């Protein structure tokens, strides 16, 4: 894996802090939420950011889907507080059954 530049390291730290904060909130508010993970191509940041909330099973995922927009708004607001504007908040957070290795 290529070494990250100083700017990319700052971006990674920023994304990790937001992901950790949202993961803690989601675990408290959404039954069946297992973990939050993200994928990003730093040279295309913030457009390439994808945060995923992983669920333990299909029923938990289906029960959480009505709240997806609320969590997308929370991600957008949290990133904005850090000085990062997400142009289309709906593209940057998704609910899934897949893990980061899948």
C-alpha cells in the first residue's frame, strides 16, 4: 500500500473521527448495527468517501432503512463541521450486510 501524504493523513484522521462518532451514535440508536467502516480514494476526496453501516442480518437492515436519510444528513453535518462539504450526501453513506473485507 502506498504511503499517505501529510494531506491524506489529515483527511484519514478527519474521516476516522467522524466515522467513530457516527458509529457510537448508531450502535446506541439502531438495533442490529454491527460496525461502521469506510472506503475512500484520497486523491478523489471528498467525492470518493463511502461510509458503510454494517448490519448483522437482513431483518435488522430492513428495519433501519427508513432512517438512512437521517444518517446521511448526520454524516454531511459532521463533515461540514470539520470543513468538508459533501455535494451529494446520499452518495456517501449506505447500509449493508457486507463487511470491509467482502
